C-alpha cells in the first residue's frame, strides 16, 4: 500500500518537477519485494526519468552530458569498478555495490538535466525542503513519538546500528545516525545559501543544525566545524568583511564544541535516555584503517575487487572501513584510489567556478564536508546516502554551470508550486 501511494504521488510530481522528484523519493524509499531483493520507488523511477530528461534535452538542444571533467571522472571510476568483476572475491557483493553506484550516477545525471530545464534554484529548493522537512520529522519521530517501528522506512541492518539508533537521533527516511548526519552535511550549506535570498530558509538551517547535533556523529561534527571556519576565512579574505551569516556560523561552531555536554543533558531531558561518549569508536576505526592498509598492500595495484571488503575482513564495527578512500584502495587498488582523489579535486575546483561567493562557499563546503566525513564514516555502506549524494552532485553541477546566468536575473527560488 505504501509503495503504491508513493508511486502515485511520484507520478503526479514528475509532471511538474521531472527528475527532481528523485530528490523527494530518495528520502521516502517505500519498498516492495522482488526475487533479487527489495525494490524502492526511487529505483523504479530512475531509468524512466533519465530517459525522459535526455529526450527533452535533445529536443531543446541543451547539453546532455554535464561538465566534461566530471563526466570523464565518473566514466573512469564506473569503468574501473565494472572491470574489477574479473578478479573480485565476492560476486554478489560486487553486483550490489555496482548497482548502487550506477543508480546514483543515473539519478545525478537525471537531476542535472531536470535542473537545467526547470532552473537550478528549483532543484536547490527541493534539496533544502527534503533536508528541512526530513529533519523536523526525524526530531518528532525520535523524541515525541518515541521511534515507532512502523514509521521507520530505513531500519538498521545490524544490531550495533540498532543500539546506536536507540540512543542517538536517526532518520526514519534516511537511516541510522551517522548516515543521516552525512546527508545533513550536504543539505545544510545549500539551505544557508538560500537563506541569503529568502530569510525563511534560516528556519530550515536551524532545524537541520538541531538534527545534526542530536545525531552525535563525531565525524560530522569535525567536518562541519572545519568547513565552517574555512567558509568564514575564505569569505572574509575575498570580501574583506564578515558574512551576514557569521553569527549563525559562529554560534553553530560553539554549539558543536560544547556538544558532548549539551547532548547528554538535552537528550536525558527530552527522552529519558542518557548518552555516553567513549573512545571505543576511535579504537575500532583505527583497527579498521590498519586492516584496510594491510588488505591494500596485498592487492596494491588493482585491489581485491569492488564490494570485497566484507568477504576479506572479519572485524566488528560494521561492514565498511570507515574511510572510503582506504576502502577504495583496498578494493580497487592504486588505480581506483587515484581516480577517486582526482574526482574529488575536480568537484572542488568545479565549485570554485561559481560566480556568486555565497553559492560558491555553500557548494564547496557541502562537497568538502561530505569528503571529510566519509574519511571517518562508512556512509557509502548506506545505499540511500549514495543515491542522495549522486542526486545532489547532479544539482550542484548545473548550479555551477548556470550560476552566472541565473544569479544575474531577479528571480526567487521556487520550491514546489501546484
């Protein structure tokens, strides 16, 4: 029933938003059973919307492929990941991972085309709404409703994640605490950029920062704090004045520094749960990183194959290495590692091409924060985060390409108009 309702709503919204509906469906993954595993509404929509958007772009004589260097790096990474099927140790895991990557690429491509057709600000607005409404709903679900299982569309796959989500804020739409914090690092900067155009978005920033705080994701806090300071320094260095959002950014930074104390008292007050912060997570990650380096040294040049981590490693702390670059090195060798690093640099350079300083800082910080966070978290083990990141990057690319044109016009950001 839920899957059917989601499909009906998605079809209606597709007529208005095109592939931008994927930004909504990625946060509402209603499932149905299939012989090869559960299928979500998001996955059902990916291929049809991509085909439609390509056809519409061709009729309008618009560019079909995104920024050339982004396209090259995506093609290189996907090609090498596909080629690793010849030496992978776990074929089923390889298929699962490669399908997730292909779905994320297709979703990002479709979102890029839709944002170019309908306007980049509409896409950014939808991303902001997904982050703000999702954060508000997560807080209500966790604290006021006491985490009802029936509303959780992303139940934890592991016992350890289930215990973690019982103590820390997770999202019933985007998954356990750390995965959810990874998504918020994407949506908060762009929502803050929209707030410069319309102050109501400051409410969305506040709600999302609150949700980020209660995820108690230390990796996300470090990434957010670093990019916050960097954004202030870059903005001041280029304009010789402090940004209008300096007070908000400074307050959020202080808030995150005092987070270990604040979350314990606030969480105990709101939900009668008491959080404890220990060094166990650091110890586990250190062990995982050492193991990843050992596995990489055994398969230095080509790796052990995409998705082979779980079959090669038997350690506590989840199925990932909690550092996507080290895991890529272990699974795809020096070649995969180098492609990933170059792709990151290309995306950051692309973000610096935005003419408007506020948007430039927002996109740059969203990409950099995601990278830094994924150096200490196994975010890509959550398929939903992979989809969300791919879709968001598609929006960022078109925002970069059209920023000079769009930002010169006196238009207001559009969310969803009936």
